[in-house]
C-alpha cells in the first residue's frame, strides 16, 4: 500500500488508499540534523511530499537505510526524506550511523520527542515505535502511516 500512496502523492493526486490517519493534519516542526542544519517540515513540503521516518538506529532500522536512501535519491526534488532519531540526547549514534550508511537524507535530532508525541508514535525509551513512518502530502495532511519494514 505504501508504494501506491507514494505514487499518488508524487503525482499530486490526493485520493488513494489511506490509513486511519489519512487526511489528518501533520503539525509543523523545526529540528536540527546531526550536522547542525535546521529543517522545517512545512518548508520541505513546498517541494513535494515528505517521508518522516522515526528510528532508534536498531539493527532493523539499519537494514532499512539503503531503501530509504534509494527513495531519497530516486525522487530527489519531488520527495523530501527525514530520518528522526528517537534516541533522546544521543547525538553520536545517529550521526555515526548516517556516516557509515553514506545516507543522503538528513538525520534529525528530536531530544524532547516532540514529533513522536505530537504524531502519536508510541515507543518506550529507545525502543522502535510501533508505527515508525508517515508520508505527508504537500498540503500537510497525512497520506500513510505504518512501519517502514512493511513498505520496502
């Protein structure tokens, strides 16, 4: 289902299969990445839909890096991709993982878990969220919500 919704979002189509969050507004946020650059969701949405991937940098998440990077590269200029670390104040682990994986997408740091709390990503401590990815349309509404392992 992720692929169908992604293609719809990239083509500008608002219709298509949706999850229970489909159509719900996604709040704006501002976060810094592992390099210190500041990113704002609504600025990214000006270029096109955006994939938000919440990660705790576990082995399963590490295995998804090539898939997410391929999405970022294949749809550059039409799809923004942000990985968002759920590791609290740990900056080193996400920065090192991004470097090791040669990721082309930014790894955002969310030490207060603002995005997780406002989007309802349930996770305990540094555990992987049950749902860990959201595809946001250009109009800032949620098109898809799920676990990235089911999308690749």
